[in-house]
C-alpha cells in the first residue's frame, strides 16, 4: 500500500495581496523567511501551471492503477476561493482533474481487448452531516451502513451505469446544480458542502472466461473528494449567522475525524 502524496497548487496572488503575503515558495517548500514556519510537500506546482500538469503529475497514475485493479482516492482541500472547483471540475476553457480522469478511463478500457468492463458512477454531497444524493434529488439524508458482503456503503445512493465520458460529465453537471452554495466574504458563489464523486465497483472480467460462463471479476473503486475549508463569517442577520456557525462546527468535526483516520492509516502502514 502506498503512502499518501500531498501536492500544492498555489493560486496566483492579486497584486495587492502579493505585496503583503509573508509566504514564499522554494522548490517543494512553502515558508516564511526568517521564521521557523516551513512546510515540505511532495510537489509544489508553479502558479502558471495548467490543470493537466497537476493531473499528469500524480492523478493519472492513480487512474491507470484503478483500471488495473487498485482502489484510488484523490482529495482536494482548500479554503474558499482557492481554486478547488477550478482544479477538480475545470472550466469551459480548461478540463479539470475529474474530466481528465474520466476521459482517461474510457480511453484505457477501449484498449483492453481481453477484458469486459462495467462502469458505474455515484455523486453525493455531505452538508451539515447529512448525505444527499446529487443524482437523485429525492434521495436525501441517506445513512451509512456496513456489512460483510458490501463493506461500508451509503444505503439508497444511486449508481448510474455509464458508457461514455460525455455521459458521466453530463450527469455531474446535473448534480452540481443541486449542491448547497452560499456567499462568503471571499467568494460570491461558494460551495458549502463536501462532494464525493465515485466510480464504484469498477469491475472487469476476462472475456475468455465470460464466454465459458466463468468469472474472475475484479472490483475496485476510484474516488474524488472536494472539501471546502470553512471560515468563520460575520453576519448581522441572526438566521444567517446561525447557519454559518452550524456549517463551521460540522466542517471542523469532519476534519478532526479525517485527520484521526489518516493518522491511524499511516500507523497501520508502518507496522
């Protein structure tokens, strides 16, 4: 099992903020000069890098491994307006990490002449500790369960069978329109929920065995998560203030649990 790789994609600073920001970048380090504050990463991209550069540096290998039979997860984390959606989803002028991955998956499986693939997708959001299905708007407040047969799963989460990259991206666009958004001090259109896009049970079967009525099916899952860093907001309207406080508390609880899970994972890998 490989360790977690952490890469940083800095967003270009505005001229005003560039004059006041104390942080500097050198190689794969981010630091404050003449200060003990220094952070090392596996990779720090330049401000002028393209999203495809980010994808090819690491995510492309994770996608290729998923098609071969390994589970993989890509996790985007950052504060409001840092560029998470731009990097993961992309724009009209530049494909994001998820569209690039989806296109790669279908390109790879088209070249696999000896295996039959079954491709599914799901798309959900976690908002204030409630799980909502973005592909089925009536599927709200879903519950997480665990069983011997299925492992950990979200009961009632729709999984769509997909046959092309275009179909996947169209379903994602529909799901995006159902997300929770809100205005912050830094971003007029800010996503307020965690989203998880999955291609579960990315199964493949050898065609020769399938023709004989046998099966050596391999199932694995590719997951993309986008997690906003909630910031404390100042509002004069009591209802709005209460909503932001609720979001902030749930976000902090989520990150605390995520950090503990990652620490446990790292310890188990070392043993």
